[in-house]
């Protein structure tokens, strides 16, 4: 019998939480799945925990030198035999009916090639949501690409066709992957929380690097799909403006004032001389003076 889902779990130094993620995958009510776990060069007790799973015929484990989360996911996808790829990050957990719900929707929506669903940060909030499913346009994915990776199920054939995850990106690799998938397939959203995102303090999601990579991924995408970007020029401009403003704010909080001013001035055509951009420029210069006088108290400027 063919396997429906290949569950992909990358992990690095996850000894304190990997067991919970794996247990949530193995506890699924839908049983046509395999679990592929790739240890990306952990230096803690992660591999010992994974080795104890070797007796389970549903689980395959691999170990590689540390090359990043994208490389770990790609290694797992190369091994996958399922029709669908279901991602699960090592510090997240699934509702036990996640795969069953996704399978039902994908069977009833044969044109869909990527499905994602709601996520919660609260313990016990699994299953909350309307349960409605809607198809997302490429413009909607571009404008609001907030797809939590552990909620994503994608056709294995599509993942392979777009080249998996870009291993050169430290962050925003998920955005790059989702945009390519949405360009070459049909994306649907299920309004139901079937993943609990635990998260960690060292998450890269809100970093300066993340925002820069986000900007770069979108710039590259417009080279990859210029027709879309020309047809959605106002959307592209608005998103780009918001990203540059977000980058400037993070640079200010990090007190990288010369760089914040450079980004703001370089992006003048994008920000359009907006009141928000002008206000940030004033704050940068006022803060620079206060720092020179030794009067700056390092409170973030909002």
C-alpha cells in the first residue's frame, strides 16, 4: 500500500522538546504516514533520543553535519515516499487529527497542491476555528505569507518541482518556498488550529537578518515572476515599504543608527517620504545626538 503522508522533522539540539513533536506525529488517527527525522548535527542528547525510535517501523532517522534547517528538510524530502509532505518543526506539536483532517480536505479539493491551517500558541487550544476552507490567490500569499511551517502540507511532486528549500537562506526560506509553490500550484487555507507552536527565545523570525532576507526573497521573486509583480505593482510597493520601515525600526532598537538612516534614505522611493518614514528619520537623528551627549537610556523608539 502506498504511503499518503511523509512527515518531515528537522532537529538541532532539541533534546528538551523533540520527544513531544515525535509523539504528536505518531499519535495521529490517520495511519498512512511515515516519519523522517533528520538530526542536523546536534551536540546535545538529541541523537540518543532519536536512536530509541529505531524499532518503530514508521520512523526513519538520519544524522548529518550541521548545515541548517533547510538542508535538514531537503535531506528528509529526498528520502520521502509519501504523496504529500507534512512539515513538523521539532519544537511544535500537532493535534492528533491533523493528518486525518488534511487528508479529507485534499481528497475533496483535488486541485489543491498546498494546504495550511491555523496555529495556536496556547496549550489546549487545538481544534479552534471555523473549519472553513478557502483557496488563496498568489497575491494573498504574497501579501500575507504567514504560513507556519508546521501547518503546511504540500504535494511531494510540487516540492520537488520547485527545488525544495533554498539552503543559501538562513531565514525567509519558508517564504521563498511558499511563493514558488503558490506560483506553480493552488494554495488552500483551513481555518482550524491543528498545530501548537511552542517557539523558542532564539527564534530567527523577528531578527534584522530575517527582515533583510524577506526583502531579498521578494526582490528575487519579482525577477522570477515579473509578470505577476508588474500586474500587482501597488501591492508590491506597499509590502516593500512596510518591510523597509520594519527593518529601520529594528535597526533603531539595536542602535545601528547610521545603518538605519542609510536604509531609510536609500528606500526613499519606496517609502514615498511618508509621515512615518519622516518621523523615523527625526527619531534617528535625535537619538544620535542624545547618544553623543551620553543622555540616551536605550529604551526602544516606537
